[in-house]
C-alpha cells in the first residue's frame, strides 16, 4: 500500500518514526506525539478503499469498547479527508512479535513456558468471548501477538475480528491465516469462540515444534515426545480437533487445562504426597488453590459437593482442607458427631470445630486469622463450603477463587438468562461454573444451549461423598480436571465409610 512514510506527520499530530510491521492492507508505525512530549504510540495506517476484513473505522469502534490488560488501548482514530487514509492510534507495546521472540531464544521453549503463553492468550480470549455479543478474533497467530518487556503476551491486531451472530449459520467472508485458521473458517459453519481455540492450539504447536507443525498429526505428536513436551499432547490434540464440537467449550476450560499441566510439571502427586507436589504455579504464588462452592438457594447441595471434591483430592495425594464458612451452618458439627460415634476421630473434635477425616482437614466458621493461615499454608487446595451465605467476605472469596462453583436446581434454567445473572454473583468471571445435582442429561443439554457463558455440569445422586460410586466419581473428576486435568480416579469405597454414609444421610 502507498501512503505516508517515516518522517511524515499524520493527523497533524503524530510523526512516524519507524515501520513496525505491515500486511496486505495496512502498515503499523512507531510514532511520536507532537502534543504530548515524550509519548510514543503505534499508528496503524489503512489506505483508502481497502475494505478486506473489518474496515478500519469498524475495528476502531470495536476496540474502543474493550478494556483488558492483554488487549490494545485505543488513543485516537482519524480519517484524512485528502488521502482517505485511516489512522488508528493505540498504545505502543515495547516488545517482539511472538514468532520473533521464539526465534531469538537460544533454547527451546519448555512445557512450563508454553503453558504460561497459552494461559495468557486464554485470558484475552476469555474476555473477548465473554462479551455480549462475543467478539471472535479469527486471526490468532504468532505475528499478531507480542511479548512485551515483562515477558507477557499482548494482542496487537484485530483486523478481521467480528462480533458473533447467534442467527448466522456460517461466515459471510472466509478469512484467517492458512495454518492457523480453524477448518470452519473456510466454509460450512460460522466461526465462534472454539475457532479461536483451534488457532490457539495451532500457535502453541507451532511454537513447540519451532515452526514445523501447526496442525495435529502423528509426526507432530512424535516430535513433542522426543522434545519432552508430551504432557501437552492431550490439550493440543483437543484444541486442534477438526470438528469444533470436539474442542474445549471455552477459553476458561482451556486455561484450567493448561494450568493443570503447569502445576504437574514438578512431579505428579502420589498418595499422601500432595504437599510437596501441589504445582509450580501455586507454589510460586505461595498459596493453595481455592475452590469456592456457593448455593443458589438454601439446601442446593454445596456441602455435599464440597465434601465429595475434598475427599477425592485427598485420595489423589493433594493435601486438602474443607472449610464451612457460614457461622449458622451445622453440617460439619453433625458430621463430627457421627464420626466420633464410629470411632473415626477424637472426641474433642466436635468442640474444637476442627478435625481430620480420611486425610481431609475440616474447619467450621474460621476466623480471619484462621483464613489467612490456610490461604498462606503449603496445602494443595482449600475448598470453601459457603452454603447460601452472601456475606461480603464470602462473596469476595467466591469472586477470587481459582474455581467458583455455583450449585443450583434444574428449575432455575427454565427462567430467563437475565434472571440467572441477577441471582448468581461474579457472572462472567473466569473460572465460574454451575453444578446442578441430580440433573438429567437432557436438562444439561438444554442449559448449555442458553446464551449464558457459564459452563454447566451435572452431579448424579450419591449418598456417600466420602467414598463415592463410579458415576459420582466420574462427574466429580470432570470438575476437578478443570484445574487438575491429568488426575486419575481414586480408589473405590470401603470399610467404615460405608457405615458413616448412613449417618450422613440421616443427619444431613
């Protein structure tokens, strides 16, 4: 394209200093701001009449509505009346394109670094896909991603992004970069968030194989194995599935899968050894992972779900504590009484509010100091049973948890989505899922067809959360795999816990 060049002043304010990059329809320059001394911006120049993808004005309109640290911030948009050129002024990212960053490295990327890159891309995609309507990037590739001076990923180009239409069967224009675009972008169906997830998988595989592969095949899998990157195989093969229905449902699910790989890099936990191997991400942050479970209405099933997940984690070797945060709740006290009668715990446990059962630490109504001790401990995971509490402290914990589980009844999904949004706190945040006990497969499918971005799971009937049966085990493990994707099912029920089950049924 022709147009302004280095040294020229555009829009009466921005002096072009250096060409940063160019594509078929635009160029991007580093520019000095003549009105704000010392300020430098990136100026994207699109020549008159070039309308492939989203027009420059439409791109500017789309970007000005966004507010996320991984996405560009728009400063100005000007159309030159003489030349017809459009100038999109945005913040300048001091860094390198992702492909250049990798080529400059003197060593191959590790599993840990690849997982972090993927997680950071997921953060941006999660924000875009969570908008109403969602924004689909459609051209995710290494040259459209930057690594800034801090080593973090930034998105830099939205030239063919568009808002998702719930009433369109397929894309009007087939666009995207060959090798990174999902199959559906070339015809047959409309691109959606899962199309961007395919591109994410292509980017990660491209980086892992140093540019040799961006599609899943046997040779790519073998190369990853030779390079010690085979732990990425389950995630990459799922992301790069030809049929979008076979991919992850959301960027959030992908984020958790990658984080699980990151956490397991140090060593897979064995029974009783979760303290040492709770994962590099949590260890580097000096905190356990947290799961907050809140009821949509009293008695929806948060306690049962909390106990179930906590005991499965413990059997997998993750040192776990489960906390009953509502001071009015009495489930843990009743459980302690039942366990004392069975001789499973010391008689002092009920009065002390704290006891240990089959490797799980129980605590009722913790003080602020006790919460702080737990959250800064070397435990692998803390499960917060928040019941139907809506206290400020519980809502804050729910909002910042690594995995927030909202327990509802199937009936809520017969209401409008807007009503659900009013009921559930933290709707739209990353890591929020909805669990519905006793829901049928048909109910879950109906719920998933709603526009709500919240993933939905069912939990089958289970009268023994301490030693659950196969169906409940499988369903619970699906939830836990959002943060621990490599877990295997723990041992089957046995012994005195079959008797404790009867007391649990009678007292709860």
